[in-house]
């Protein structure tokens, strides 16, 4: 996490730059630039700057109080170039930064105050400008992801979930209606949830503890999922209403169920093969062996094999490129794989549009990861997202809903 500071206004800097010099017996001044409002643990801190006009070269002692209790006393002696450039501090060594995560109680509002000690005066504390601030800190599950929907034509974005401290990803829409199944990651572990985007109702999927990458059966009555991130790379099925999970096969992750045949296609990480199988675990067919082997000990793979809506193709990622292969409805290959797109960036996580005309995937073509779409026969990619994920991270795991919008997860390690 890169620490940033809030640049001060010219008026504030000039006020101190022109303040009295040694001998004037003036109190210290400065600013509490620290966070306020709701923040994740990476932005849970008090920071700012302080100088004493009586000796602008001396390091000022500051103390940080949380709910009127002193939690730390430190020197404002870190370097900040704007303080030097404005002449507030000859060296620029007048800033401070204190990590409050582990000091404050998470998910509770706290009043944070910063005071500076007057040079040469015992116990004479002066409150800095912009203090106190009210701060609430929460813990991110891995990073903080929320779910969004984007219209593939107008590119209008709608936020579907907003859960501080929880990561929500891998969304997939039900064959009909407004339900989506998705991963929920907390520091305590991962599971699946189902949300009705029309009513807003959300519930944990009972029987899917440790679940990852849920996908619907064609009738919308069951969910197929793996437990790879929980150390169990096996495929299971569970009623969409919740219940007892049932094993389909060991050595299976990233499943998708064909709308035409109900058969399951998945990655076997132990063999680096894409395999098709019935929901009862019978009729195994090898679809293709990946050109680039995966690490069987990994928890995430981004190969993401998926049936086309008509059940005649399977799309997948291999070695950072998007491929498709012609198959029977049972998953038997009918021809050699065809590469859909290959660029310098890594392309992965492919999925089909509902009409099968386009392939949606994620790639970073110069900065953040975003969702793109491309004609299924190949062609020029179209950018779908660019305004939700933070720079350097971004948007992931696209899936098109019955109504046409593309749902996806977006990394939101930002102020709320």
C-alpha cells in the first residue's frame, strides 16, 4: 500500500512560512490530514504535519488521542516535499504518520485528535487544524470487492453489492430471473451466497461452506461449485435453496454446466486437462489438454472453461490467450482448438454472451484489469469497464445476465 498525503493549501503553508521566528514564544501549528469516515485497514491512520514558529527546524512532538485516550506520542520528523517547497520547514522533515489498525476497535466510530507540544513548555499541547476527525476502520477480506452490472451497449454501471470488509466475486446469473450466485470471502473463510437483484434479498447458500465459482444447472434448481481455495479441489452440487452438498468428482475446479445437455465442463488441475462429465460423475470425456500446464497446488487458475449457449463450443484460457474448441453436446472434441485472441497482455476468465455472439474476458491492456468483449469468431475487442476498479487492479469475472447486463466484481480498496 502506497502512503499518500493531502497537499496543503497555499494559504495554510504561507501562514506558517511567514510566522514569527525564534524568540516569539508562539504555539506550534500544523494540520491533521488523516483519514475520516469509513476506511479499510490499509487506510486506517492518523497523519499530518507540525512545526513550531519559534524554531522551524526543530522536530515537534505530537500526540494522537483516540476517544480522548492518548495512544501514541511521536516526532513530526518525516520528510514531505511540499513543506520544504513552501518554506514551512527548511528541510521538509515535519510530517508524521501513525498506523491505527490494531489500535482502534474495527467497525466502530472513533474520534481521533492530534495535538502538538509547544517547544520548551512542559505539557502545553495545541490542537492541530482539521482535528478531531471521526474514523471507522474495517478489515478487508483479501481485498475489498463489490459486484456491479454494466450495460454492454450504453456502458452504464450499476452497483449491486456494497459490503465493507467482505470480498464478493465470481458472480453468475441464473438461467432465468434475477438471481445471482457469487463467492463471499471473509478473513474467516469463503462461501457462496445468492442474491435477488430485484428485491435486494441476499442469503448464504447453506451447504456451500468453502465454496468457489458457483454455476447454475439449466433448470436453476442446483448449484455446482468447487472448494479449491479451501484446499479441496473437488466439484460438488447443492440445491439452490440450500441443503446437503453432494460430491461429483475429485480433481475438479472452475466448473460450468451446459444449458443444452446439463453436462459439466471443468479444469482438472492434476492433469492440466479440460474435462466434461455428467452431474452424477459419469461419462468422462477429455475435451483438451492445455498447452501450458497449471500448478495443481494453486488455489485460482483463470482457465474458466465454459460451454457456449448452444452447447457446440467450449471457450477457455490457456497461457494468457483465449481459445475455443468445437465439441459435441457430450464434450467430445470435433476439431483442433482455435485461438480467439492473443495479445501482449494476459487474457483470461472467458465467458459467453447470452446469444453466443461474443466472448467476454478480462485483460490489462495498459494499466488496470478490465472486462472486454470480442466477437466469438475473433476481431477487435471492445472495452466494457474502466471506471469502477482502482488503478492497477480493476474489474474481473464477467458473466452476462438474462436481461443483458454483464455482472462482474470490482476491486474497491478505496475510501467509502
